[in-house]
């Protein structure tokens, strides 16, 4: 799947207003799409993430088991709240890929020694 197909699939399969349950509790709600970004709400936070960042991460990890800690190491400015990103983006990515049929279910406890993880399909 190329970048264009990836973004088109997200917009068509996961329309604005879609509510996505989070594995650790709570929900994320898709608020908006632009040409370059997805806007979503998690709790009281409004978060924006670039399609390109999601796509690049998908390509980097497809065919592998990926933990949230792997994502935080790979792109801390996107996936790590302690280094300028948003940790919520980790499970958000897994959830988006799952809805696209590109990841299995999210497994784990979301804790230091038992982080969330998913198998990213090739």
C-alpha cells in the first residue's frame, strides 16, 4: 500500500466522528482530516498527527511485533510524551492499522514491563 492509498483508506474506513476504544480505557474520537493530518480527541486532549508519520511508521515496522516502547524509541517526538510527542499516538496507530486490517489486536497491559503491542501485517 502506498502513501496515497493509506491516507484514502483511513479517511474512507474511519470517518470523522468514529469512536475508537483505547486498550487502557477511555476512547479516542476522530475530529478532523486535512490533506496532511488527522485530528483526534483523547480524554480532554486534542491531538494532531501527520499521515506521513503514521505511514512511515507502518512501513518501518510492517511484518513485525511492535511494542509501544519500540515506537517511542523509533520516533520520540511523535510517540513519547516525555520527549515532545504524545504516548497516546502509540495505541492510536495500532488502532488505526487494526481498522485497516494491517495490524492484529492490541495486546498487553500498557505498563513498563508489559507494554501494549501489536503485530503489524506486511
